[in-house]
């Protein structure tokens, strides 16, 4: 499958989930190691005129989920991906459209993750995601672990 | 203000945020120490037929935010409340309507929180929230810290 077809399939997967469709997200880029998602501030604005915390976590969580799903697909593995846990820090308010960037954590082992799903039917991978501020720095950062379970 | 009026005001506050209005949440109960929010599964369902992780975090985060906001209001304090950080564990899938319950953490000091906002214009409080499973146990648990900053 080409990268374009992969991303189209991922987008269809996102849009098929009602709470995700309501986020109006778009896939902004994928370079094989990092996935970027965007969503308009107008849909995610809170009472203080900045991005709602739940929206920031949702977008980062979806970016990490998409990243893990893409790696599995590229490797030809059919698996369900679940988020297992996450830690989020809210560092600064974001008064602009949301963009979440997800990549594997520095000490993550993507090859080992794929091998585990292939050989044992179950793998785990650590993801780091953040939402950058237009003026530099980040609004939020997340560390999360995802579990993939091979479909029978 | 009566409890009913307080909860009506909190509900209006929730519904005024577009990403929260789209969650179709309702306030299910408040006993002075714990706030419960509900939202229908149909609006929050993922690709696996269970509740979307981002929705679970959002509902728990909003429950904690509402709990802190109610305490401030009852104390006659006018402050903005922000979530500062959160840790979430996803323990089991939820195939039913969502209900998030938030209370202060065992070692939290609600009186000290209110004093800090009153005297220093800024306070911090730790909240625990969870989403119970209808069959017993919990789908997700969250620990989060909230910061309140007095409005001038």
C-alpha cells in the first residue's frame, strides 16, 4: 500500500468513530516516524478562549494510536491497538489551531514491538506526543503506552 | 446559592464550550465531595464498539474541573480553574454509557486549597476520578492536579 493509501485508510478509521468525527481532525503529515494531526481551535475552544484540555489529550492520544497502527499496517500485521496508560502535562494555553505530533519514545523499540505482535500476538510500545505552540515551546506533552493485540 | 442553582450554573458553563457541548454530558450527582457526570456511549463509541479513550479522559477531566470549581463557588471565590497534569490508566473496555466520578485525592487538602486561593490568589488541588464498569470494577482511573487562579 502506498503512504497516501495508508493515510486515507487511517483517516477513514478516525472518521468512522463518532467522537473523533466531531473533532474535525485532519492528518497533517507522516514521515514514517512521526504522525501529525490537526484540528481547528473553533471546535475545541474552552471557556477561556483557548484549547480545551480534553481535546488536547484526545488529539495526542489519537496521534499515538495512529502512529502505532501505521507501523503495524506497514509490517503487514492485523492488530487492534489500545492505549494502556498516559501521563499528560499541560504547560501553556494554546490560542491557535491544534496540532499534535506523535513519535516513538527515545527508548522505545519499534522493531521489537512488531516482532512481539507477530510472534506472540501481543506487543507494547511507548509513544511521546506534544502539541506545539505557534510562538515556540509546547502547550502539552504526553507519554503513553499502547498495546497491540493481533486479530485472529 | 442553592445546590440546584450551582449545578445549573456549572452545566451552563460546560455547555458553553463547543467541544464539551458535543459530548452530550449531563450532571448526574453532587454530594458536596464527589461530582458525577454522564455521557451516552453512542456519542463516544470507538472502532471497537466501546468508549473512546479520549472521551473517557475528557469526562474525567471535566468532572475534576467541575468539582474544583464548585468548591470555589461555594466558598465565594471567583477563580479560573486549569488542569495542570494528569495520569490515566485504561484498565478495561466500557461497553455502556459513560459515568465519571471525581473526588479529592485521599491526601488532598481542600480547605488549604481554598485558603491559598483566598490569601495568595492561587491554589492547587489533587483529584482522583474514575469511570466505573456496570459489572463492577473500573474502566479507567485518573489522578490529576488542578490549579485555581483568582480573577482580579
